[in-house]
């Protein structure tokens, strides 16, 4: 044993650091199996968008775009039935309904549907029969495509298909001749009878008038010709049916390769597609893929992107192009990613003025937000523009916020993964561009308001925290269901830790700012000074308990106990009990014990943080005003102990914790990744602790009190040397053989 | 017709006499031995057909397909069949086929609450496969490495399977050694798998396919004698090589290789009885499109159970099952594997004392 009080302040600091670091790290939480993961930088969120997720899906799953086909087919049905039947009703019956829905007519799911009503009339039996046949074929084919299906000669499905095939062949009417032919083409394909499919085309369909149905047959016939080795005929039919997917699969552009001015095969492909179908949805799918690759993965294939830019300019110059807005938008975005802002600005202006679908126009507008945010500042002019842009963004976000909770988007939201376009735009524009610039320009309060909006608005619009799935989400399966946990339930009643509110980008920002700024922000919540502030506050998570607790904690971190007390007194008991700290079992240690440990839990943990702040403030006042040296020294020691513990074993008085590091897989205090060893607030506190302790020990006039302090600090040698005649020294001697001997020798 | 009855009778009498003659000497090579067939194409070469004849194999447990969980676009994880066997050759005459379905534990967990649905799907698919390939069957076997977590759905699946099946058909299931301590599944018969007993992932494992040391603890307390389900026993007659790559001071599992002969490679140094270490880059199939080799520092462990060790374990098992009728099954029918065992060794493994 060699404990001594004669240590330098630096050595003491090391001792404090060790004393506090050990419990801090021993007290770390176990981690979940798949994490923790570091949230992605909001700058990495992709917001280039030229096609819908549905188009992307259609292309990747079947290399076909069904929207056009569906729409035209419904119009054709309307033409042969009644103009009073809305195409949407037709679509529901022709595309969405199952066979049983049609057999159930006029009851069931389709009750009230105008087209269904038409079909139930006796005069329209022919239409109904066709649909029954088509639905049955579709469902049998669907069943045969199921991985569980195993064909055997003469199985039920094949027998039924044979019978349906004959039924289709035997149709002698005119009204549905092309539709029955379409079913025949499908059946031949299902049976891999490509020759019959070619015969069907040559002998029957070829002479029919061209419409969407015969074009669909052309696509099947093209496939049959392709399989028979008739490549040119196949390309001709695919061109007729605008079956771009089959043309791409057939590499139909191979013949034109030598004439192309481009080197990159991807640009050659775009050139081919554009030359045949200048407004094909495939161009939007491909553009999105290429630009996002540059945006997200920093694809450095500059030669390709330069060719893509050249091609985009050619597309814009073409008179056949009705999507000039999309090409200008892509160019603007590519130059933006190259940091060529003047060119980006010029193309963006062109994009805004060019023809584009409403969908692309919205994408362009979202890019305008991003572009403007690159020049974000604290001027009234910018704030006005921002407000106008945010109102529009908020409308878009609210409009499309029916999120698929099944996909656990909340996790993606927390981790800054791209998951929902408008939320992505909000986070990218505000968190990565506007907030840092506005903060730097001297308005950190507005930066906080924007960060809170970007982090939390989505939770107001779709207030789901998490979804648990049982079985499959099949409404007809009684065993399948999804249980949703609302964000309110999660915040108020969830027994586990609240990961979100203490790891969101808003939290990270407020936690990095001074307590005064946080307090100003809190004041602006209750008293917004502008319409923009009001707008943002209404759409943010501004729970009084949550904000006041943060502000109070930040003041505690800055050792401003008076203000900490003021803010913490506004935090409700119920909130305190549902914080991570309470859930983690803290709020029990006595922060004023030198050796704070589980043996000395305090009896009442209500207002734990507040009581600590109040006591620290009381002690601080006493240190200033008390003239009695021993009381003053006692106050200093108690204050120093509380201060040390609040940056040590009772760290939750000055800090929060959240998942941050991956490699070490530990929970870190939110203010400093490395823990308190690198934390400037803690270092400042430790220096103050050293000064106060030294002062107190030199100020004691009562030897017993001074010795007691040394005993708490386990400085036994100092007690022996400086206070050998005290009862404390006698106590140490009686308990410690080493010191008994030591004192005997000294005598 | 008459002639065939007479010749059958004669054959039976001769066979019975031969059987008695063999039995009197102690161990016997019984008829209707069984084997597993675990490939994705059913095709038998001459050696394999001869093996069936020579060793009186009357029953083959053929893996028809696996049931696994697969990501289906727009549907999420779906339990679907995988690796369906393709029947290229006809089934040898007089050989009974037992359709066998391997179910992964992931799929098993996902089947929970829908076991009836999947039982029907499995049964329907087996029926379709048998009809298409001219197979009649009277037994189905389910193979699943169920543990406590997946026991309930597996047992329910077995019950549901039985309710789908014809009353004349029986259901069996594989029983892994670790499953012996738990309640047996609700099937008519079990096949104790006495292989894959060690940890394949560990470089320190001596033989992950078969090791007496690994098996013995599972056979404590006369467990087989007390097991509440009739058991047949499957022994391994296969081998492979396990490749590990260095990862710091340890070795990490890299892959399995069918190749087990490394005697002609100068870049490989034998470091113990069944392990080689690569002293340089070694390409086993130069010119091949796919990389088939090892890099410097890689280690290769050859695993092939020796007949003597199998017979030692078999003696222990037979001792526990001496009062229970059981047959022995070999895993699996593949010339490249069983050629490493002599006819005599195979017969000894098959023998029922």
C-alpha cells in the first residue's frame, strides 16, 4: 500500500480518469447481433430520381412496362362495352381480380364495380365467359410457375389447359377474336409449343387490325420466332409491340454497333433504345441507375459519364424527345456531382423550363431544393425561399407518407439509409447542406429547427416505430398478422432503450452545441419569432420533457448548475422514469460518495438529476459565501466529489449514450466517442476537481475532518504522515497491519 | 406365369439355404440392404448398378429435393423446394425407392403455424415426381437437423404429413446423434445418422465426418436401447477434403473439396496423418475456368472414415440394439466414394449380428 496525497494535478487527473473510465466501460451494454452500425453520413443519401420504384420493379422482374399496356387495354374494353364504365373499374376486374371474384359476381370484392355490373347482365355473357377463361388460364399458369409445382404427364393442370386451349381455338365470334388469340399465344408459350405460336401469328393474328391486344400477341410471337432462330422476324415483332425488354435481351442493337459514335456499351444501348422508342420508360430506369451509381458509389468511370452527358445533349436536341426535362435534369445532376455548379445551374434552369412528366417535374423541384441549399445562408432572402420550398416538400412528404411499415423503414430512417424519397430529400437537403451552412452563418437555432424537422417529421406522418411480423402478410391466412408499435407507445411505454431519440441527427446536433444555444432553441419552440419557425416547430419532436432534459444536461456538462436546475425542474417525473438511464438501472448511485458503488444506493431517486444540480448549486454558493473554513472545505470536497462522479461513474448526469462505434461494439457517451479521456468538458471538470480538492485539504483546520477526507480517498499513508494523532489514523492502524507496523516504526 | 412362380420358389429356397449357411458362421450379409442417394441427378453407372446387386441393396433413400427459404421478389422469404433431383436413368428393378426430403432449419422455422400447408405441398410434390418417373413408394423420409427451437414445427409437420399419406404408407425421419436426448419425432421409424459428428469449421477437428471419440458420448446410458422409436442406422462411406485458410494465428474454414488424393503435388507438405499445408500456390485444375486450388499457407484435411473405426462404433451400436430389429444403411451411393472400401468391409458394415 502506497497511497499518498502528494500527487501532482496531472497524476490525479490520470487517477480520476482511470477511476471513472473503468466503471464506464465495465458498464457498457451488450450489443445486438447485427450491429451497432454507424449511421451513414446524410451526404450519402441518393436523391436523383427519374423513375418510380414500380417502373424499376417491372423492368427488373419482367423486362416489361405494364402501365401503358394496361391503360390501352382498359380503353379498348371501354370501347367495346360502355363509355360510362371508368377505366379504373375495368382495370380492377381485368388485372386485379381473381377467378373466384368473377365467379362470385355480383357479390364479393367487386360489388359496386361498374364493369362487374356490366358483366353480370345476361346480354353480356360473352364478355364474362372470356374473362372467366382468361382468369382460369392465368391462375393455372401462375400455379405452374410456383416452385412447388412439379409437372407429370396427364396432371390436372395440363389436362385443364388442354381443355382451355380447345375452348380458345373453338371461339368463332368476332368480339373477342384477338383476346382469345392472346390466350392461345400464352398457352402455347406455357406448353413450349413455339411452332403453334408462330402459326397462330401467321395464319390468324397477322391479318387482324393492329391494337394493343394484337401488339401483345406480337410480343409472344416474337419470342416464338426468336426461339426458332428467326432473329429478324423476332426483332420486327418486338419493335411492333414496343417490347423493349425483349429487344434488349436479344441484343437487337448489335447490328448498329459499327455506326455508333460511342464507345461505352451502356451508352450504345441507350442510343439504340432512344432511336427506336425515344420516350421509352426504360430510358428513365437506365438513367436513374447510372446517375445514382455516380451519386452513391462515386462511380469514377469518367469516360462513361462524359459519353452519357454527350448522349443526353443529343437526346435534348432530338425533335422526337418529349422528355427533355428529364435529360436536362440528368445533366444538371451529373454536373452537380462533378462540383461544376455553374453548368449544373444552367441545365437545372433548362430542366425547369422543358417538357417533362409531373413526376419528373417534382424530381427537378427536389433537386432545386438541394441546389439552393448548397448556397444556404442566414439572409432573409434565403430563409424566405427555404420556407416556400419546405412547404412544398412537406406537402409531398405528407402526400406519399403511407410507408410500408413492414420494411422497417424506421431503422433506415435512423441510420440515414435511403428508404423513402421525400424523407431522403429532406435529410439530404437539410442535414447535409442547409443545417451546417446556416449554423456557420450564425443561426444555430434555425439549424436545430431544421434538423429536428428532417429527423422527426416522418414520425408524425407515419407514426410507426416498428413492426413485428408473424407468418406471411397474407390477409387470407388467419395465422399471419403484423403487430405495429407506434412511435408514441415506443417513446412512452417501451421497456427497452429508446435508440432513436438519442441517436437521431437532431440529437447529434443539439448535443454538439452549447447549452445556451440549446436553451435559445427551446425558447424559440415556445415562442417562435417567424412563420418559418412556427412551421418547423409544429412538424418536429418538441416534447417539453425531451428538450428540457437535454438543455439541463448540457448545462450540467458546462458546470452551470443554476441554469441546469432551472431546466431540469421542468422535466416530469414520468419522463425521467422512462429515459434510457432509468431503464438502465442508473439513478441509484449516490453521486456525492467518493466511492460511489452499489452498496450505497440512495433511497429516493426522484428528480435525481435535478437534486444533483440543486445540491451542486447550493455547494457552489456555500463555497463562495461561507466563512467557516471547515464547512467551506467540506463543501469544496463534496462539490469536487459530485463533479468528478458526474463525469465518471455517474456520467449520466452530464451525458447520454447511444450506439456509435462499430469496431469496438460498445456504447459511448454521446459527447465524445473516446469516452471521457478525450472529452474537453470532462477535462475541464477534472482540473477544477484537482484545484478544489487541494484547496480544501489545505483549508481544513479540523484535523479529523481532513483525515476523514483522506480516508475516503484511501490515502492511508498521508493520514499516517499528516494526521497521525487523529481517531481516523487510529482507525486505519486498527484495520491495517501494514500501517500498524509502519506507525510503530515511525514512533 | 407358372414358371415364374416355380422359379421364384426355387430361388427363395436356395436363398434361404445360403442365408442359413452364412448365418451359422456369425455375421451375415442380409438382403434388402439400404443406401442413400444424395445427388441432384439420378444416374447410375455400371459399377453402381453392380454394387447394388453385389450387396443386395433393395432400398434406396433418394433425396428428391431440399426445402429451403429463398428470397422471392415482392414476397419476401418464401419456403420453396430447391435442388430437385432429375431422373435420367430408370430405377433398377426390384429396388424400393424412399423419397427423402431435406428440410433446412431456416425453412422449418418459417413453416411454423403453416405445417399443414407445407405437408400437403411436400406430399403432393413427391407424388407428382413419383408419377412422372414411374416410382411407387410406400415410405417417405424427412431429414431435418431440428433442435429445441424447431422441434415443435418439425413434429407438427410430421403429424401433418402422416395425415396426408395413405394408411399403407409410412413416414420415417433421420435422427441426429444430438437429437437422441429429446423426445422422438412422431414418425414410424427413425434412421440414426452416425456421421457428420464433428465440427467442420474447426481446423483442430480430426475428422468431422466420423470420429469414435465424438460419437461415444451420445451413446451413453444405453440410449439407443431405450429410445422410443424403432431405429435403423446409417454409416458413412464417403470422404472429402476440408480446406482452411490462415486468418491471423488461426485457420478459417474455406471450402470442401471432393478431391482426396494430394500425393502428387510438390507444393503440398504433409504435416500430419491427414493434413497437408501448401508451401506455394497449387492449382489442382490448371486451365479450368474456375479456380480450383490453394494458396501458400492454406491447409487441407482429408477426411474419410476407416472401415475399422466404423466397425468399432457399429459394434457399440449393435450392442445397444441387439434386441431390436434394425437395418444398416450406407451413405451414399457413389462409385467415387465406395471404391475406397473393399466388398468385405462393406458387407461387414451391412451385417446384422
